[in-house]
């Protein structure tokens, strides 16, 4: 719903101003008055209005001079001029100055209201059209990575803000700054706001736009929040939401040297926000389509590789089983070592075969096996398989009893192996590297934790590390699929895989599963 239009009446006749005020207030306008040109210009410096109702003949600063000062100030209000002495040269001069209309005193109330109504309509239509033209720049952005910057810079131009920023959800219950005009990159990357925290966090939580003038702490909604009243005179904080999904928060500020935002600006921000939201949603849709296409390609590739690997693996397993069973007993210590080596090789080959079977099952959408599994068993398997990657790393384990679950031992082993190998990569080059695995029973759940004392995960990445193809490893060192597949495996077991990390203090991956019957 549109906010009431505002009118500034500049006239040196107090009786006339009183009559006009009553007429306009009765029609729903917000009215302010100035008794002369100097006072009118001072008021235009402080606030925007929709229409200026201006008398031409006034002592001091006359109407023509007020017009000139207003244009120098950058005032965009529509102007309706009033005069008791209509002359052609006066009319022409007013029209050249961009005046909307000229009224001859005295005029009937209907003429005044009709003229002001058309002036308000034209002014708002002009600003909305200019806004839509400006937002065309958003949809002209060819690189999705540049979109936050384009949105911020376009918003600043369209809404005449001195600075602006766009915050996006980080996937971990907070907001990070995607782009901010004038803010140093290191500060931008380090800034994170929790939902419900500060002005942006509260707007993000309740999804209600905010128009702020002065110190926001005086508003009940933002009690306890300190803004920057010494620098910022007014702000608009607008949530970008698609249904229940929060897509972002747009922050716009005007400094002390600027006129404060008003309700009409908030309405324009609503128009701009709808366009920015659409652009961001288009980018998200494009990414999802690209992601689906890449997954389909990987699926086809995995199916081909599974077929090619399966046959030779079967030969290897069969021959290793034959060797293991037929090494002569009289070989003594050498025979014992050969049998152990063959058994280890057989376990590795069988693991390859199980991985191939897992890939086939996942491609077909098969559910994992649900049999009683002691969770410590896949943990120990993963520790053995990751031993080479963990050379030089102090490995600590604390495995509890009664940690059985219903699941697929091979797939759970795949999860723990992936977490341990990732930890080993994170610890590369670290002094006194440590990694640990714990299991415990917590009520009707079983929890396993894989932790390391590595560099940790940057906040901006914590909400994305489980996304397919997202990787922080340099070059071609990682596919970005390990954690995504691991979380899918855990979720298919009815559990959850989450992360807790702090930069410089390591990471903890926590796997929780429903407890199962005890394994004997």
C-alpha cells in the first residue's frame, strides 16, 4: 500500500497556507509549511517531499529563485506554481524550469487536488520507471560472481545511497557480506552476523523491512542495538526472501550530509528488492541446473568405470583367495608373512569390489543394508586404510562400547575413510599434527567424531562444504564430491553429518546415527 503523499506549501500568506493545509490534510496528504523562500529552501535541504506548492511572488527569495536553489540541491520533487498574476512570460519561465503545472489564484479545491494528484502520480511513475531501467543492469550481468557487486552499485544509484551492502546466508545460521561498497575486503570476509543479531540479523529473522532514521536503539524492535548515528543519518534494511527461504539482506545508508530516507524510498526499495531477488534466484536456478548436469555426467562416467573395474577386480580377488589358501605350511616365518601379505591384499581388493558395488547401488538409488554393525568396526577399518596418509600424524582414538547401529559397514567405512583422508590433507605442513576419532552412545543415538588440529574451515565456506563439487583443495587435488557423498550415505542411514570449525583451531565432523541392537 502506498504511503501518503507529502506536500510542502511555500507561501508568505498565512491565511492561504491555513486553507490549503486543511484542504490537503482532509484529502490524506502530509503537509508541511514554509512562510517564505528561505525557509522553504532550508526545509528542502532536510527532507524530500512529493510535491512543492510554490507561490511566485514572495518577499526575500521569490518563487523563481526557490526553483533555482531546489534544482541546485538536486531536489526531484514535482513543483506546482501558484500566482495571482498569470502572465505568459511567467508561465514560460516556469515551464522551462521543469514546473509540473501553474495554478491561478484563487483556484477551486477540486482543481488543486486534481493537479496535485497528477503531479504525485507522475513523480512516482518517473522514479519507478527510472528504477526499473536501473535494475536492467542487474540482469545484464554476465558473470554470476559479479552479481552482488552489480546489485549493490545499482541500488546505490537508484536510491541515492552513500553506501550499501548485500548479505547472503552462509548455510550455518548466519549472514556474510557478499559485497559492500567501500568496505575493505579483509573486513568484509571477516564479518559474520547471526540471525537475530544486530539490525541485519533481526530483519533477516523476522523478514520485515526497516526504515531507520537516527539511532535505531530508540526503536523497540531494535532495542539494545547501537548503530552509527555520527556517520549514518538514515538506513533501509530490506530482506530478500522467496517464500520461507531467505535469499539475502540489502542494506542502504545515507550519511549525515544527505536527506534521510522516507516511506516513499522504502516503497522504491521494495521494487528494487523484487528485481534483485529475481536475479539471485535466476543465478541459483542456473547453478542447480549446472549441478544436475554435472551429476548426470558423473553418474554416466561412474557407471562405465564400475563396469570396467568390476571384472578385473573379480580376477584379482579369486587369485588372491587361491594364493592365501595354498601357501605351503612348511614355509615357516616366510609363509606366515606371505599369507598375511596376501590377506591384506585380498582385503584391499575386496574393498575395491565393495566400493564398486556401492557406486552401482547409489546410481540405482538402492538403500544401504540395514544389519547390526558395531560402529567401531568401520572406524578401525578406516584407520588402517588411511595409515599411509596419516604418517607423521599423532592419531588418537577413544572408542566406546555399545555403539552398534543398523547399517552398511562398507558404506560407513567409506565415510570415516573420507573424513580421515580429508583431515590428513588439512594437516599437511602443520606442526605437531593431531587427528582423533571418538565414538560414544548418547541416549538412543550413537555419535562418532573425527577431529583435527588443522587450520579450520573459513566461515564463508562452512555452509558449502557439503555441496557437490565444492572444494577448498588447490587445483585438481579434490573433486568436491567426498563430503557430499558422505553426508548422503549418513542420511540414508537415518543420521546426520555436521561440522564445527574455527579458523586456526581445527575442525570436528560429527556423525550421529540411531542406535541399533547390540552386536555379539
